[in-house]
């Protein structure tokens, strides 16, 4: 069996005052287009996960997040056909600015117990029970 490349991606469950979680639909033209996911992205060389998440949330959603507002919750480890994904999931309840889709994605604020109603990439699905435990 060939060794799969390890890809580190960081994700965030933004939680609003009504305890809803923000998810984003992957736009057409991207891999896994049409599936819903937690905002985030790949780490740049030399970046810490928290730095990457702060950068990605600003780029994707136009919000500013302070590092102390990010709390690690759990992680996903999933073997896709061509790579292995390791994805820490942080939660964030405080940010500055208005959440705005800046990359053509559709956004939805969803109750944790309704997240399974949205088709997600296989790596994201095991994260849902942790959010249900936290928020319900």
C-alpha cells in the first residue's frame, strides 16, 4: 500500500448567540462541490493552526477572530483515496464584523441536531456528535 500524503486542514464551528453553527456550501468548481462544511482551510508553510484559522475566517467570511476566542473541540482523521486528512475543529463564539460569504459560497446557520440534514464531506460527519453534545 502506498503511503498517503498527510494533509492538515483546520476548521471552525462559529456559534452564534442562538447556539446555531455556521456551515458553508462548497461552490461549483471546487472538489466536493455542493457539500456543506465548517469554514477553514489548509495551513500555509510555517503557520500554526490558530493563525491559519484566523486568516481563513477573514478571507472566507470577512470576520476578525482573536486567537483567545478559538477553543479546540475535537479533530477528524479520514483517509481519502489520494491523501489522509487530519482536521482539528475549533469553536468560536466571539468575532468582529459581519459574517459575509466572500468566495461565492452559500452560508447557513444551523442547529447542531440538524447538521446531519446537510450533505457533508466524509471527514466532517464524525464532528457532528461533538457539536450536538456541546450545544444541545
